[in-house]
C-alpha cells in the first residue's frame, strides 16, 4: 500500500509534467484558432486539465482542482465557440 507521501509525490510529479506540457502547447496555438486539428488538440488538453482537477480534489488540493476545472471549462468554451480564442488562449498560456 502506498503512503500518503507517495501519493502526494505522484500527484505533484504528474501534475507538473502535464501542466507544463499543457501550457507550452497552448502557448504555441494560433490565436485565430483556424483548424479542426487545433480544436481536437484543445479537447485533449481539456481532458488532461480535468484529470489534474480530479486528482487535486481527491488528494485534498482543492485550489489546484478548482483552477484546473476552470482551465478545462475555458478550453471547452473556446472549442464550442462561446469564448474568443484570441482573448482566451494568451491567458491560458500565462
């Protein structure tokens, strides 16, 4: 059985790797968001953000969980045309 410290270290390590990759990928997206390929990528990144959110809430890192949920909701709003990508993508990448 894993100790609480092992679980926490796994959460932090995985979350850092995922969030670093997520931010780097979003930073390279074009602000005019022209292609379906970009939308599909943003959907996958949103799923990763949701994963971080779920893990954060499960291990008691509720601030991290809520932030990741808001990132996932923002990505969903961009993909579905409810949020202007030219405004939202730079904020997501920061």
